[in-house]
C-alpha cells in the first residue's frame, strides 16, 4: 500500500496462518509466535499466541471477508455499536495494529 491510498478504501485480509475461535462470546485469534517464513525450523518449534478481542474487535474481525473495505466494515460496526464514540478512529487504530502484528494485510481495491 502506497502513502497515497486512503485507508478507508483498502480491503483487509486475514493472513493464512490465523485461526479464529470463540471464547466467552468474543473472538480469539491464534497465530504462531514466530512467523518468519525464512526460518522454517523455528516456525515448526514456535508456540501459538492467542489474542482475545473485545466485542467491537470481534465484530470487526468477523466483517473481514476479503470483499469489504475498511469503510464498509466501519459502517457495519455502526449498525451494532451506534452509541460508541470515535468508532471510526478506534476501528482504524485496531486494524492498523492487526496489520503491524501481521495478523491482517491490506489489499488496494
């Protein structure tokens, strides 16, 4: 993604090695602690890390389907979390953090 692409227009995709389960009504993302593809032996020995999301994060991740852009995901969240303040900014920060952790990747439309 170049510096000129509007984040609202990108389509988030979960990375291939991410698994999702549900615990206490929230989504739990599971991924390898060591994820560098260039060192396969360390990947094989790596333990899985779990990240339990809150209600908004769970709903956001469930909306990531490979077709929806960030704008559409935010609109979907507003249907359920209409009273939540700064939902746009919070969602963008959340998705940015997932990208930083290599849990999702962005594809331009």
